[in-house]
């Protein structure tokens, strides 16, 4: 996907477009997630999320600044947010390796072919964006996700930051294998939880899912948003270098 600073598809919103591991619970009680968003209003970024067995969340962002990445929306629910170097490598079709330098994370993920998703994904990708507006159609998608074993997933709601958001996955793939080592600790095997893991009250899937799509959040403070757009504009940085 091409890296691009752009505008949200709906007025009055900010957005991200990309892919990631929506959430992946392990039988040890750990949970990992990955976000790769090359398109948004500010700058491309990657993040890795981690929840320990005690319920404490951390988000690590490979981004120019933390306030343009996932901590913008979820940082209020975290015990730690920090910048980190995150490397990605597709080792085979459907197999991904994620490496973080600090904390030391080695994470391998493989997705499975699903006959049901093989049918649903092309249909979902072909639906116009307007089908995400009616609440009834969003709830229908949530019920479908529940039928696929993702639990009581909520695609719309209020983020820990107070932003009202809507997640719009267009294609989803179930994770069938994963291994992860975090700071020398093996995280165990992927599992399906009876209750969805949550971050600040926002539920993540009860089983491992890789998703491709986008999300939008209603702009809370237009002045702050415009200022952040200006400050992250590459032309602004270039002018600062010329005048410094």
C-alpha cells in the first residue's frame, strides 16, 4: 500500500487505512496486536500493542511522534506508550515476522485459508463505503464476526481518548499459528477466549484475526487537528530546515 497523507472519506473525521493483526490472545494470558497504517492525515506509522496477563497495556509506535499514532486514541488506557523500531518481513504467503528492538519482541504469525472468508472477503471489499453508515449494517457485521468466533466485537464506539470511532475491516483472515517471545519470555499458543480482551472498554477479537481496511474517528478539536496536520506536513519540516 502506497504511503500517503490524505483526508478521511467523510467530512469532519480523521482516518487510517492499512492492515494489521486486529488482536491475538495467547493461552498464557498475553495479548498482542499490530497496526500498519501507511495512509492517514499525518504520517505513516506502525504500532505493536501488548497486554500482559495482569491486564496492563503497552503500545509501541514506530512513528515520527506518539500523538499521531495509536496512542492518540488508545494511550489513555495504557500503562506505557513509547517509540520503538518495528520491522516487518513476509517470510511466505500468509506468514509474517514482526521484530521490535525495545522491548525485544520476535513474533511470527501465519493465517489460514477459510472457505467462508474466501467468499465473504470479496463481497465485503466490493461493498460501497456508504454501507458503513447505517447502524443496522454495522451491527450485522458484528454478528457475522461473532459467528466466526471473534466474540462480542464492537466496530463502533468511543475510544479511551474520547474520539467516536468506526472500524471498517474489508478483508479478514484467521490466525492459525503464532509464536512470540517478549524479553525472553515465550508467550504460549494462540487461543480463543470466552470473553473478549478489552483496552479502555474497547473489545478486541476473542481469537486471532488479521484484517485489512480502514477506520475513521470524528474530529474532537478542529484547531488541534489542523495544527497537527500543519506540524506533520513535510513542507513545514523543509521550511524549518531552511530557516534554521
